[in-house]
């Protein structure tokens, strides 16, 4: 069975496993106050050129999103997201469970636009109508839920809009490495630190056993954040496991190499799908692909391959999701394309 279901089906990069094994019997303090976490945080500040940023390590993406948004917002404030956004669709109401509304706008190929942010903000009385929630934070992800990537100009427009309207900009980087290594990308790590108030570097979907590295650049969001992590159940006692993994993948930009490998295998698969005449839901330059297949063909493929059904297109066709990862082997892509040719 070949897995194209997600990018976290395997364990971890060999370098990560080696580092964990090598330091297994080393004793450190807990809760992210260990030398490995300090070292990883310094590497992140250096790589993203944000020397004054606060860096925190959490276990998973939903946990990180919920902790950041709940800590940033007052009780009557809300987040703005694309209707396809992870916090709106795939987090089981985690944000709403904290008492905050997610105000959505129609996506454009999975992306939120600056104009959409202005429209949602205006529809809520520009944050001044006490009978409505007041939007205060904008949530975007890069890469998006559809595998698309924000251009530098799109990010700049969103950032400038947020600053003009007094909104925080929070970027979900669960698949940040594939976004930054995608063909034609002009956004740099330094740009993220400059344009966002908070963002995170995804590890769970990029070769770590688990872990997300949250970077907070806005001073007003820094205070008491460790309290927020602990209250939300996100403070791992063995925090060293997070710091060590991130410290390892930051060396020689291993995190970007992992993302690039996932993209390379996806590009091979995408080219093969297009050559075979398959239509795509969206043109994704990263490691998530959404081809439209016949239902009868899907049933046959599922005997050999694991993947997700995404959305019904008609009575006879369904969009599926193929995801490649740091661990995807070329022969897996070859096998899938061969099966599609049969």
C-alpha cells in the first residue's frame, strides 16, 4: 500500500531520529526551558532575522491556532479567515469553543484577499458596532488548504491592510516549507517576520515526529503567552523533544530540503496527471494535488493506494487529494501514475 493520504503518515527524518536517540539519556529541565529549546529559538531568530521575537514550541497545529487566537482576542473580538481556512473547517469548532467567532470570506483559490478583509471588517461596523463581534485578527495559511501559495505582493497587501485597520495578522505555517520552496516563490523567511504579527513553522507535516514553532513579533502579543500555552494544555513537560527536533532541521536548512523534496515528487505526479488528461480542482505548486477522477477508478485505486476523497464533483466524478511528503519515494509516484494509466 502506497500512502498519499497526508504528509505525516511516517515517523521522522533520519537526522531527527538520530538526534533524539543520541540525547535520549541526557537530563534537562522541562517545559521548554531546556538548552535545546533555547538553541532552536536562537536559530529561528537568526534564520528569520527577527532578533526580538518570542519563540514558543507547541505540539500540533490546531493547538497552536487555538492558543494564539484565544490569547490575542478580547471576549467580543473575532477572527477573519477564508471559508476554506483550517480554523473554519477542520478544527471541530476549536476557535468557537474559546468564545470567539470566525468571520469568513469566500476564498480565491484557497486564499484570502485584502479586499475580502476590508469587506468583512466593514460588514461588522468597522469594529465599532457594539451589537456585533469586532474583527481583530486575520488568519491565513501558507501553503493554503488547497496547496496554493501567497505571492509576496498578496502578503504585503494583506499585511498593509491589517495594519491600516488595526488587525493582527497570524499565519498558519503547517506547510510553510513547501510554500517557501515552491516554484516561483519570492517570499523569504525574513518577509514573514516583517509582514506578520505571529506565524509558525510547521514540523508535524515536514519531517518531525510532532511540533510547531510559533514566532511572535508583535510586542503586544508576547505578554503572558507561556501562561496561555499552559492553560490550553500545550506546555509539553518534555519540551526538549520539540526544541531538539527543530534545532536539528534548522541546521543546513534541512526543513526546506524536506519541503522541496515533497514538492518535487508532487510536481512529478502533477505533470503525469496532466499528461494523462486529468482536470485539477486548482493548480497547486506544492505537495497537495486535487485531481478529478471517475468514481469507479477511485474504487480500484484504493486497493493499492491510500488517499482522501475531497469533494463530489458530479454523480460519476469526485475530486480526491494526493499528498506527497519528505518521505515520498519516486517509485511510489511511478506506481500511482502506472495505475492511473491502466
